[in-house]
């Protein structure tokens, strides 16, 4: 997986009364930046564009994709609520960012982001940790595509969506799934027919159940984890983990 998530409190208004000093965070740098909204299908930046901004996603999902020389599309990841994209030091965007659904975000210029980060040891540590997280996520995605079958890939993808919901402190019995089957197929290196067949099979076995057009109920999370190659011993929806990870796609 190329993109790692970052689920934490979104920046809000400053308190009226002064309190104890708080530890600075990368997401705190976006406080006070103007809010921007984009409709589904809108492009935030294109592959090859100059990397000029760092973004914090406040709402919605972005698909990050590359086009191969033969015209095929590879979705390298999805940026979701709480993610920061644009941390990598690349001078040009390695992927195109396109809105899956309606999104809201804030941005800050990369030069300002870098100067603020370099001026704070705490922010520097968080920045380095985020880049290390990206490398680990990329290695995980490579292993997923190289070593696992179709069912393992689909179940692993759903398991990561469960973990994202749980990290946000929300019940994970039902997960939002705004991306299309084609998006999922292009992300997992499968055909849309294989993805659809796997979803149907999991539904028939009682592992998942559709909840409208863009959500799934997870009926048997332990079974899903086992099919994904993970270890679990109970069919109880996972709780929040409090993990904080960051996406590192530049613009």
C-alpha cells in the first residue's frame, strides 16, 4: 500500500483561555488555511505537475493514479479524511489526484511547510516518521501484489478500510466504500470481473453484506482477516487503535 492514513483531530478554533503548551503537529500547520471544496471527478493535480503545495484532506476520498505507457491506469492509493499528501521531496507529482466523491481540504505552500517543519525538532521527527511510514506502506503494497491471490488482495483491502474506520474511533461494523469496483481493481492489479466475483462470493458466505451503494457491513471480521492472511480469533468488529500515519504524495 502506497498511502498510509493519518486519523486525528482536525484543526479547529483556538481556545479563548490559554492552556498548557501543546506538542506541535504537521496537521496543526494547516490551521487558519482557507477551506477548498471539489466535486467528484475534479482533478487536484496531474502526474508530472510541479509540486507546489502540501494538502490536508478533511472530507472525502481522492484516487491517486498513474498511467502506464500502454495506457493502463494504476491506482497507487486512496487519500482519505485525515491524510496529508505532498510530504515527499519530489519536485514533480508522481501521480494524478482525482476526487472520488465530494472533498474538502486545506493547502499550504511547500516552501512554507518545509521552513516551519525544519524550525521545529518535534515536527522534523514527525516528518521523518511519516516518510518512513510511506516506505513501509509501499513495501506492503508490493508484497500484496506479488505474493497474494485475488481473494487475499480484496480481503486485505477491506481489512485496511476497517482499520481506518476504527482508527477514527468509530464503530467498524460498517465501512464506507465510495470507490468503484473499477477503482478497487486498478488498485489491486485485478480485473473488475474478479473483484465483483470476489465481493459476491464473500457476500454469499456471510462475510460481508451491502449497505446501500457505497458501504459494506462486515458480518464476520475474523473470517475476513483470516482470508486476508492476517490473524484474528474473534468475529468482533475492531475498535480504534489511535494510530497516526501520513500520506506522502507531493504537489
